């Protein structure tokens, strides 16, 4: 799918992003949200992204936006300022065409220019495609939170990954 363009997300992308996100709210456990998002409810989420370490990139093709990859604040504590949590959502119609690899890869490359030491990502199980994508892009499996969430009456486990982005950027000798 060479006609796919990877670019920074814009406010006008929100309708497509909400539609993609809501697919996962209704069908499965990629997100733990159980209520549908609205464009208005996602404005605050979108406003957290910038050209700094907290970014949103979108994949756009002939039919519009088909996915996004994000890096967001991992935790509010200043000790985590150089750690981001990453995620990706794709329109199910474009999965398994290499778009996820290109999109997520572009996000990781953009993070190399930021003061980011580590990217972390949680993948709700089962999700073989997302686990494979994270491994392909150099993430290392750290561990599994077992049965720690519940959605649609089903207990969910997640595997957590990490990937050094700029390991030497923040190392201090003691």
C-alpha cells in the first residue's frame, strides 16, 4: 500500500480516529474503554499530543485516515518524564498490509529526536498480531499482568514490552 502517507495527526482527523477507536471499544479488548467515544470526548485526549515526546502520527490513504500511532505520558511523576507509552490503532480493513509496521516505525523514529529514554507498551491478550509487531520493531517482553482487567464480562491479561529509544540520553553515573 504505497499510497499510504504517514503524517502528524490534525484536529480534522478526529472523526476518523474516533470511528477506528470505537470499533475496538465495541469489538474486543484492544482498548479497555467500554463506552463509545465521541469527537468531543476525544478532544482532550488529542490536545495532549505535540511535536515533543507526546506525538500522534496518522496513516492516510485514498479513503482517508486508516490508523494512528501515539506516544503519551506514561505516568505523571517527573521520574517518568523520559518514558512514553506507545500505542497503535488501525482500521481492521487495512490490517496485515504493512501499514502498522510503517506507522509505528515512523513514530519510533520520530521519538529518537526527542528526550525519550524508553518506550513501553501494553498489549491485551490474546493479540498475536500486536505481539508480533512489537517484537518486529525491537521491543522486549517484560512480563504479563494476568487477569487484571475485565471487559464485557471477560478477564483480560496484558503483556508489557519496552524498547530503549535513546539509552545514553539520560544515563547518569552515581
